C-alpha cells in the first residue's frame, strides 16, 4: 500500500469485541476517507506425530479464517463502499500484528476493542500496556460495552 494512504488495522476473530472494532474502523474510514485492513492470526502449528492429520487441521483452520475474513470484509464493504485488505498470518497474535505494522507503513491506526466486562483482552493488554509507548501508529481502543448508536455517534 502507498505511504500516503491512511489505513485502520483491525484484528478479526469470533469475539463481539472484534465486531465493535471493525465497525468503528469502517465508520471512521468512511468519515475520513481512509482504508481498512483486516488481520486474522491463526494459532501456531503444534507438532503432531501424524503429519497428515496436522495438515488437515491447518487446512481446516485456514478455511475457517478465510470464511470469517470474507464475511467481515463483506460487512465492511457494505459500510464503506470498498473492499478492505485482508491478511491471514500464523503465529503469536501480538508478534504478527507488530510485523504487519512494520511492513505496511500506510497503517496509521490499530483498532482494538476491550471486553465489556472483566479483563480487556490479551491484545488490548499488550498494545495498551507493555507496548504503548513504542507503537509505530495510533492505538484506538473501543469500549466493549458501547452501544451501536453510541459508536455511530463517536465516529
């Protein structure tokens, strides 16, 4: 992506927080002319004695990730009017997010959402805590308990 573009990166998974984060990112992008990029991180492959079983498990996980990203990208496209970039990576989520942020200099904001109750979540803990002062972009944290109406108003 070009350095002049502004992109909001969202980590996509099956959680309600992920949904809040991509909705916020799409609405902000709509109002600012920015792009949206979606990232899903597959868990690292664990060694199994039977390689064929491992390959089948990896292929199934990749298919599920592609389906999740396709559905999310479709929702973002309906809101934004353009298809977001999608990325699938395998490994530790925090490491993969950092790697993508350093590879794609168009990313101006990492959009995460905190859980509505309890601990905010591992990505929010990591990027708003330990890494907060050394991030190459803004980190935006959407409150997990915010309503869609409030989210619309804030964007």
